[in-house]
């Protein structure tokens, strides 16, 4: 069955479509994709992963067409970004 693998860093995004066997888990798909070799800093013990934007465990069974996602930590509080942008706009006067 086909599934997608998505991962993003500030300078690079990757989207792969791979074929995995029936009964493949989220972990199986990530391993098979080769993404861990391309991004050796990904530590599946500490990173959250999910399917279509919902956090899931590594042993979750996949369904055909699932999009597996590897999440990064948030580097900025989303609630403060609009305030920061507004403050920057005020400084331009």
C-alpha cells in the first residue's frame, strides 16, 4: 500500500510517497523511507509523530494513503507571533 512521509526543517522540506507492506506501522514506514539517514538528528524517542495532523504512536497501523508526519518542536509561541509582527509594524513609522 502507498503512504506519504512528510518532514520539514526551516531550510528544507521533504515529501516522499513510498510503498509499505500491509500491516506496516508508523515506525516501519519512517524506517523504510530512509528519512532517518537523510536527517540523522531525528530522534524518534523524543519527536512526536502523527498521521494527517494527529499525534499517533509509532506502533500505529497504517492505512492506504495515510500521510505520516514527523513533528519538530515549536520554536516560537504562536500566540506571540502576531503581537511581535504588530510591534514591528508600529516601529516602521
